[in-house]
C-alpha cells in the first residue's frame, strides 16, 4: 500500500465571519483608544500619579514600558500558538503525521538572541532608573529615622531632635481608626531622606502614594530620598509579612506646609518627645494589656 498523500486544506472565510472579525477589531481598538485618555491607564493602574512626588513619573514610565513589552511578546507568542494549532491541526482524512523537523539552526539562534536582547534592554532601563531613585548624592532638607517594630512604627525627626512613636493596638476597621495610628509628618516640596531599620524582624516601609518601598532589617540601615510635591494625607503600611498582626502595622503620612510642619515639631517638643528613640525597644517594652500579653507573644 502506498503512502497516503498529504493534502492542503484552505478555507475561504465567509463574508459574515469577516465582518464580525472586523467589527470586533474596531471595537477593541475603540476601547483601547478611549481608555488611553484615562489617568488610570496612563498611571499603569498604580495608586497615584506623577504629581504626588518627584520621580514618580520615572517609575510609572518604567512600569508601563515593561508591561507594554511583556504584552507585545505575549500577543506574539499567543498568536503563533493559535496559528500553529489552526493551520497545522490534523484533518479527518489525514492518515499520517506531517514531516517532523528536529533541528532548525536559524530559528534556534533567533529565539536565543532575541530574548537576550530583550532582557538586556529591560536591564538597562531598570538599572538606570534604580540608580537614580536610590541615589543619596543630593543633600536632604530633613532626615527621618524610621524604626519598624512588631507591630507599629517610630519616627525620629533627626534635624528637629524630636520623635513620634506608635503603639500596637487592635484595629477593628471602624470609622476614625486612622486617628489611633502613628502619623509621619513631612513638609511639602522638601527633600526627605528616610533611614530605615528594625527592632526585631524584617519589615518593609511602604508609602504607596510615593511608589516606593524598602525593607527594614535589624542591624542594617537602608536609606532612600523622596520629595513630596502635593499636600495631603496618605496611607503607609508594612509590605513584608512580619508576624501575627502584620495587617495592623499601618501608619498615616501627612504632607503639609512648612509652617504646619514646624508647628507639629513644636508640639512634640512641648510634649517632651525630644531626642531619638533607640532601636533596642522591642515588643517586650511596649505597653500591652496584661490579659492579652501571653496571647500576643509579649514577654513581660
């Protein structure tokens, strides 16, 4: 019996299907075009835009560029997979497998070099922006020592020689709970340097509005600078799982005028909160309800 001959199958799409495909393509294009005008899409679905802090636009551009590159690659790969599945699918009258190709040197070289080039481009822009964002060459207008602890925060305003301290409490999600959280005060349009450390375990200092976060590690001081450019109240949190009450490790950030910042510093000084809190005050020295001490894991 001779070898069955492989036949090519070509189908001409019907006008109705062509019209549906064209309508769908136009609809998707219109949605993407209209969505391009929205701030949400321009900001890459990040929590805030470039007007909240200096260099936020740099972070947003890097984020969006990475997603666009990933989307292009994804569409290309998905398209090739679907094309291969449709074009080279087995028909009912196909009696044998198509010719099996084991080696194709040009293709192998292409799909080795092209990904290396893409990784190189992403690495270049990431390294460039990261170096700029983590640079400490510029002289800060004020320095804030951030000390993380289970499960709250202390803020040492180094230049003013005063401090703000937070005490871990139960958060029930009710209204007004923000007033019980520690609050970090920052003057608008001033360069702030954060020096980060921890009393106990690894935490992560994160202010989503500033599009920056950094780990706080016991015995290690990490630093970065930021210039807030918009007055307002923002949220801060710990972004590293650090224990039972990690979700309650929240704080407020108030970006205010210089006059309001000076008034707050004066109020801290009048309250006797002068100097800097040492970094050896762990959970064992926090005020806790004795009835819940064992439950919270606090050694009295």
